[in-house]
C-alpha cells in the first residue's frame, strides 16, 4: 500500500507539471465531462420521477405531492447532508469571491437530489442552478486533487458551471458566456480557453447520452421592422415581470423566515399552495418546458385572458416554491414566464391592431424568454446566446439584442443588484477581480504591519525618552508594561514635541503622564475596508495593531498605498 | 538561479506572507514539484517587469544597505592638518590664508573654496564664540573632496569675525565634508569640544600637533560615552 500511495497523489506526477496551461485544458475536459454527466443525471431522474408520479396526478390529493417533495428536499438538505437551502448560483459566486473557488465535494450531488425531489414532484423551479453548483463543486474538488492554486481552481469552477449549462441546454456558447459573465466576472485568455473546452466536452457528453436534440426545435420566423419596434415594449414588460418576480421571491422568503415552525413544514406549506394552483392550472407545475415548447410552436390554445392568469400564477408559484424553502433554480421558471409573457404580449397587440403584420406568437415567446433571463440575471449576453442556441435560429438576433439590453437596463434601474448577487452585495461578499474591494480583501492587516517601532516603558523619564527619539525613525512610540508586556497606550511625537526641548522637564515627567491611553486600535483579523473607514472617520494616518493586549505593530496609509499599488499590478494582469 | 521565499520577498519589497499568498493564489510564476517550490530569478524578473513592479536581486540589495562608516574627529583632523601663525588682519585674508593652507587642492579649487567660505560668512558668521570659528561652505555637495577633513588654523593675531559674542577669533577649524550627514556629524562633535572651557584654554596655548590630537582623542572618548 505504501508503495502505491505516492502514485495516488496526482500532484507528484511529473507529466502533469509539464505546462500549467496544458494541464488546465486537460483537467477542463474532465470537469466538463463530469458536470455534463451530472446534468444528464438530473434531467433523466426528473423525467423519471414525473413519469412515475403521473398516475397519481388524477387524485384529489395530488396537490399534496409538491408539498411532500418540497418537505423531503428540505429535510434532506437540512438534516441529512447539512447544507443551506438556496439554489446554488450565489453560493458558487460567494465561493469564487471569498475562498478562491473552494466548494465542498458533497455540494456536487446534494442539490441534484433535493432539486430532483422538488421539481419532480411538481414544484415550480429549474434544474439549472443545482447543476451549476454541482459542476462547480466537481471542478473545485478536482482542482484540489491536483493541488492547483486558487486562480486555476476558480477557472475550473467556471469550467464546471460552463459544462453544466452547456450540457443541460445543449448550448456551449451560452455555457461559456454564463460562466464568464455571471460566475467569474473576468474575461481573460487564461480562463476563457479551459472554459470553452469544458463547454464543448459538457455538450458532447450530453449529446452522446441524450442525442443531439435542441430543447425547442428550430422554427422559421419572419422578422419585420414592426417586430423590432414591438420588442421595445416587450423589453419593458419583461423588465417589469423580472422585478415583480424578484420582489415576490424576496418577499416570500422574508415572510417565510418570519413564520415560525421547522423549515420542512414551511417548505411543505409553500408546496401545498403550488399544488393547489396546479389542480386548476397544471401548466404552473414543474420546470415548464413542455408548455414553453407548445407556445413556441404556436400550439398553445387557451385565450389571452387565461394566458395572462397563467403568467401571474407561474410567477406566484415560482416564488412560493423557492421563497418557502423548495430547492431549485430560477432559470427554467424564467424561460417559462418569459414565453408566457411574450405570448400574452403578442396576442394583446393582435387584439388591438388586428391587421398588423407581426411575427408569430412563437417568436415573441422566444423574445420574452430572453427578456426575462436578461432581466433576472442582469446578464444580457447569456440571455441572447442561450435563446439563439436553444432555438437554433439566428434570424431573431436583432430583436433579441434589443429586448435583452432594454430588459437589463430597466431592471438595473429598479434593482441595482441582480437576483443572484443581491444578497452577496448586501453583505459585501461580491468581490469581482480587479476591484478596490478585491484588492483590500486580499491584503490583510498582518501583511501591512510595520514593526520598526521602538517600545517604551511607562516609568521612563522624559530625558530617557528624548534619547529614544534621537534614534527612532518613527513618530509613534507604543507603551508596554515591562513585566506583563501589556499594551498600555501610545506616545505621539506631535503631542509632546514642545516639551522635548525643555531640559527642566526631563526628570520631572515620566511616560505614563504623557501617553495617550484612549487609543484607536486595530485587530490583526479586522477587515481592511473597515480599518480604512475608521481611519478616515477619525482623520488618522496610522493606527497601532493590538491583539491579546499585545502591541503587534503599526499600520499606516503610506505602507498601504505602496502595497495596494503592487497588489493591483499583480491582480490585474 | 533559484531563490527562496524570503529572498523573493526582499527583492519585491513585500512581506513573506504576501509572497506566500501570491503563490497560493497562483499569481507568482513558480514551479511546483510535489511539495517543493522552485523559483527562477529570470522568470520572476520578467514577471515583475511585465507588471511594472520593481525587483532588486538580493546582492544589489545588500550592497546598498552598507552605509559608509562615520569617521571620528581625530582622523578627520589629522587629515586636514594643523597650521600655526597664519598672518591675517581681517576676515577675508584669514579665510584666504585658510583656503591656501588646506592640503591637496588645486589652485583653481582654492579660489573657489575661498569664494564659498566667504559666501557662507556673509550669510551668517561661523564664529561660534570664545574666539573659535568653524568656517565651512554653504552646501557640502559642491565640495570636491571625496573624504571629509578639518584643517586647524591658529591665527597670528585675533581677527574680528563678527562672532556671536563679538570676541575676535584666534583659531579656525575649516570643515569640508562630502555629504550633509558627515557634515552634521563632525560639526556636532566639534561644537561639543568647543563648549568645554578647559579645551578652549588649552587651544590658546597653541599646542603642538601631537598634544592637540591626543587631547581631541580624549574628548572624543567622553563624547561617545555620553551618547553623541
């Protein structure tokens, strides 16, 4: 066994040390394949579960199914694997921001199981976010196994996300763009190449296993100028729907957290309401791809009023499922809501101007999908490429771009942070590469410590202190108890300067009398942005760093500027 | 050439902790084989240049840290020499005589030095009292001497230097030094000696060079023990 062990450690393989970039590309293939597999696994198991539960749908108590599914997924997450609720994407972005892409291995399957329970039983949520966190966790785990550094690990987390999205939608470009635009927030040649490779291998694995099928088969649409004009209106409506969904989701989760009781019971309650809605409108249940498909093909029969009700019901069902503790993502519900919205919009326009020569309702369903995705994620490129790829049609590209940018812009106006990022930004956890927050978080107080201060004792006479001043390079003198080493205060040269030239005081004054005991101090674990804010508030240029009542050094703006510049230069290239 | 982490930290001017973090984050070019890291100086230099960071190899660093040792008063005075019975009847001729006495200068340099000593006197007198003057140029950086020197000049007749205590000057210490730091160092030691009244009385006896240097050495020992 001892002889085999070194070989198990992949980091020791010289072969992998030949070239870091080549190594990363090779690993990206593995990561893309694994996350593609997890996407296929989730898709297949949701389909199987839906089919398995189909016979039960006709009973009157069928509304309890989503409740049972949501409760089961909540119990699974909370009690069995002990993972937080939430849909996954913010957790991945958080890990990338704060921990260099460090994710637990168990995250690679937990969300798959819980979201399968939620969605398969009829909850209105999407399988994409769980697949994203699963792929990201796979990437992170593999990076750890190979002993890669943080930058490479973050790239592999992006690879996992790209592979997952590519595989689940059979859309490699959308996967790449999603990973870069939403997950990493950084577009460099270093990360785009492995991510592209992962997107390709993720797509390929799903094509091999499930066939090269496009989620929504290609339709030919004739796009006129009037459609482009109409897409402006749809863009604004899509933004309104996104804002409504975002606020409802947030309102539901705060309402849920105010309601007492165990989490699983609350999830069941939400699921129950969704199930009840599903009795009247079966189309609100599940991820909604079937309905979406019908709409794109122009085969969705119900009239405009009913479609509008369905739109509102779907928004409500999604916020009930996710806001009350179900497990799943918002990607698929966004697509469903968007297609319903587009359909409603086109039918309303046709009712107002019956003679207008507009594109078919299927086309507007597509545009609505792009509008919702762009608005919710505030990621216009992801929306555009996803719709182009899952429909296989390039002729809609012009109105698609219009609607995506309008929806993103309007949403940004009302909700400056996208649904994924809102909580992270509120807690200051979103640290995109090359930003001030990123640089200040990476630098830490111990790295900025200046240790060339001369410590004085409280019983020292002023005369002795003058001799210390002669040989010191600094204007600050920490005072420590000579026996216990306890930090007592500071002597600032500026405060005592006039008395230094008065020899009559040399024997009359001791340090204890002139030191400042009410000193603003910093702890080595303090966050730099906080420290800087305190410096600015108190108009200080430097502060002593104290921990466990011991003086550790000084921190000053001068050193900070020097290090900040180096850090910025290192990080942005 | 291979470097250690602490050497890299010194070259880049950041703490070791920062270098370790950069390695962990994958920002520094390192070769990792198993648990061992290896750094090549050429790669690091290229990396730093691309990022506009300064990178000073350790050898250069050590050389720049070596500051020249400050010389003691006695050595500098021996280099400058002692001259007796200089004939002068006013400030100008005294300075002229002093400039002519200093060893190892070209004729043009003597004229230049005289002008600069005079300029300094016109700004404020260097007669520090008790009949002692310490003429020196305004700016040490203009000095052609590579090493500092103090030339002691005993005047035949005391000359009015417009000193702080209005006493005529009987002895001049002409101080030339290549940098502000050595200038201040020597000036501070010299004034310490002149503060001692016994020493001034000793000077009035126009001592022979051997006695004079011996007395200076004794004073300097006191001065070092007093923490100057």
